């Protein structure tokens, strides 16, 4: 039985997750709960859990710091992040720190939790087999050296090592590069989610080993090099380049591009992998490597915007206008146009509208996070404008949620195309669902969606393109009551729910359920419930 700790500062969320399923049926027991990272860290050091499910934003110590500190001590533990859709940048940082997976809070359900536990359990079992099957004594020297070099380089990138120690360690680890004219190249495997799905935990080790071997083989011997593995999808190559003198910079860049293209082509030919590279400037010695790493990562940040461009040099990225956080608010005309596109399910209109949104974001020099947020907002707005028929729609179970489309998209053009495709698919699914519904069902959907507004038989008939008299007869025939009677019943049921909240005034509740005349509301309520709203509230309070 694997041990689990749940870390979440919101009590209701914590209780909700714990109560969602019988953990022991899936091989896990809840060893404890904590409301902040500090409390969780102390608990983890005492109980040595196998899995920690943690919120990111918490008081005292946040989830990122918890992962950093706990992973230094509890080596085998896996971490899963709880996140809201507007915390994507935190999720990325957490995954980089070694988190195994994430859950969007608004989408957590029993099914998603069971799937997650299956994945984590497989990883824990695979690691245990490897530990028991291959004792440390059996590991050869080159494997040990590889591990030491990768660990050392992580310390360099993180700034956990002094310049003096860096030079000593480089000598101790028999670095094949000299301490002069160094360039750092960081490679990222594109479409990493698809690539990882092809590999089990053991297979991911094979993936890293294969990429490493190909890089070692194809880099010509004239290049002094060191290669470091950060993860299955991230690899660092450090080479001694030509001179950093201004006149030679262009020639050095050309040589580097040829080298990078050779590595990329080989990985494409042998493993069908596509990569993007971020390239630093030339730095003078080992003590400058951390700066060069930061430059390579800064260049890769442009990957989101550059799309298919495989090689990104820090010099080129620096010339770009700085990007900023922006929010696009649809004006009244745009909001009406977008609503009309959604209701009429105009596919060409939707494509044009989304292209306009993309152009606006480009003109405003929006940063990556703003772009991702905007696409989520547009998808949520679209769903809000469509008829409420999703409960009966035939949407494919395997289709990704809007959050997954936006979070997993690696570059802008990919997110844009996938979001537009999602919108058009949704149009088709809603259209199919609508065809399967009778006029009465469509009218009922409208009542449940717009009961708080001035909805009438005429306005409902107009929205579903049917004659009001025909709809009236059909409604009575299929439901045994007329349209207004059904609408009134829905409004009164909502009013009863609101009356349980003693903070709301009765006239406010009347307005919330579509009655703008308090006296009329009170009369209708008594006719249906047998009590005035005030009497109903008091009766519920007594009980």
C-alpha cells in the first residue's frame, strides 16, 4: 500500500478530494493532510510518503517550494499539482521541478483521480523493479559518471555551486571541454506529450539513452563537447565554439547552425523526433556557463511564438519588442457578433473572428500567458452562448477539454488551430444534439438557461425557428402543461433555493428569477407554494 499526503489550504477542497473515492481500493492510503507547504514538509519527513498531491498557491510555504525541499530528502516520492486554469505558468515550473502530473481543480472527478493513481502506481512499481533488479554495484563507471555530470550541471543551472567549486568539479569529472569560448545549446523535444505516451517509465530511460547516444555519435570530433540530460524532453549541449571576437561571430553562428541541423536531422531520421534549439552567445569561461544557460532558455521562450522555427539564437530574440501581459475585452459590437456566430453556428464566421483575436494579440505584443488565457476565455464564452444541451450531446469521451488544448499546446499557431478545430467540432456536436431534440426539448433548454430574463413563448419560438402556436400545442401535448406553467415552476424552484440564503432580500430574489414586480412575484409564489415567500423562508429556518 502506497502512502499519500493531500496538501490544500482550502478545507472544503481538501475534504472533497479525500472523500471522492476509496483510496485503498486503488493501492493508496491517506497518511495525512496539511494546509500549507511547511506543515506538509514536516509531515513528509516523518511519514516518507510515496505521493504528495499539493496545491500551488498556499500560505507559509507554497507548493513549488515544498517540491523543491521535499525532493532533496525523499527521493522516491511523486508529486501531483492542483491548479486553476489561470496558473499555467506555475504548473510549468512545477513540472520542471519534477512534478509527475497536474490536475485542474474545476475538472477533478473520480475518473480523473483513478487514472492518475494508475499512472503513479505504475511509475512507483517500475522504479522499485529497477532498484531491486539492478543493484548499485552492477552499475558501470560510465553510468555513474553520467549521473554525476547531469547532477552537477543541474547545480550549475540552478546557481547552487560557486565559481571556485565549479572549476574544481569540472576537472574532477574529466570535462571534455576547455574553459574558453563556450556556447550552450538547449534542445527541447517537440510534442513531448505524444512522444511520452509511446514510452513506459522503463521506455523513457531508453528514450533518454537513445537521444544521448545519437547526439554523441553525430557531433563531429572537431567539436569539444559535453552533453547533459535534464529530462526525457530536455538536453543541454555545451561546446567550445570559435572566437567571440565580433568579426567571427557570424561565422561561428553559421557553424553552430550546421551542427544543430545535423543533430536535428539525425534524430528525425533515426527516432522520428522533432526538436527546437535555444542557443546562447559565446561566453569566455566556465564561470559564465550559468549566464549562457539562462540565455539559451531565454531564446527558447520565443519558441511559443516562433512555431516551426527550429533554431533560436539569443541575439535574435533580444531584438524582439518586449512582450507584456494584456487582456482583450470584447466590445459590445464584438460581443454581439460573437454571440450571433455561436448561435447560428457560422463556421467561416468563427474562423474569421478568431483570426481577428489573434491579430489583436499580436499587435498588442501579448506575452505567452496572456495568449493562453485569451483562448480559454473565448472557448468558455462560446459555450456560454450555446444552448444548454451538453448533457444530451454525443461529444466524444476522448476529446480533450479546453484546458488541455491550451495547456499542452507548445506554440501559438498549434493552440490557435486546435482551439478553432475544437470550436467547429463543438458546433457540429451541438447541431447533432439539437437535431435529436424535439421542439419541446429545445424550448425547455431555453427556459432553464434564460428563466431569469424576460423569456416568453414568442421569444423561445423565434430562437428555435418554429411557429409559436405550434410550439404551444406541442409543449402541452408532450409535457402535460403549458409553456408559462413550466416556466413559472422553474422560477419558483430557483426562488425557493435563494430563500434559504437569509442575506438576500425577497425583492432581490424576485428579480433574480425573472419577476421584476415584487407584488406579482409574491402572489405567484403563494399560488404555487401555498405560502408567501416570507412564510416559506421562516418555515425553512425553523426546520
